[in-house]
C-alpha cells in the first residue's frame, strides 16, 4: 500500500461471505476495474434483488463526467430510483468494491436498501490514497451512517480484501 497504513491491530477483520455474496461482490470489483480503465477512480457497485436479479450496476465516473457525486454506489442508487419500489429495495443487497463513503452511505439509506456487502474497507483504502488532500475522505464509517437509520441496514465487510485491493494498486498518487 501507499501512504501510511494503520497498524494491523486496528484493521477491520475480514468477513466470511457465502458463494452468492462472493459472486456479486466480484462483479462489483470487475466494475471497479472498468472504472479505472476508463480513467476514473476504481470503484464499482451492483444492486441485486432478493431473488438474484440484477437491479443496477455502476462504476465511479467522476473523471469522465466531472460530477463529484458520480460514485459507484450513488450511481447505482440513481438507477434504482424510482423504478424499483422501496419494499423490493428493503430486501435487496448493494455490493460495493469498497466501503461506501459518507455520501454513498447516505444515498443507500435514503433508497431504503436493506443490506450492503463491501470489499476493501476505508481504513485499508486510506493506505492507498495517501495524504493528498484531493484523495482523502471523511473519516466516518458507513456503519456509523447506517446505525443512525430508523430502518435496519445490514452491513457486511470488509470481504475479499485482497481481490478488492488489487484495483487500487498503483492507481493513487502519493
């Protein structure tokens, strides 16, 4: 990793996920690689219904569009609203290649999505991003945002850390 990494004792434990979660999380990681290949920051997301249907897929497109809100998770939520009802979203899972930032966690909350599974956590990601001001994030976990929600949002991650980290190797400037 680039930059200063957190001591190993402070890093979140890797979550164990099943085959289904692994399959969809890997789809999000593929989208992160697609974003990077297009010159964007390497983040991807997919939303999957309770019965396994793809509801939305998106990648970060902030460089292409110039829209600072074009994060993968927020782009996926934009695709969902208003065509997928809140009852279906409450049963859906959003898979993200990385822990959702504060903005994306807010979009997930407002959408009513009931479950999130993510790859690399924000603590490890900060090791790649380094200390450049334009690459830093608000140091607030998505779990803190979800905990403030009046409806339950299950959050699982980090998972597939090595696979999710690979998209970031060599991308960020020190």
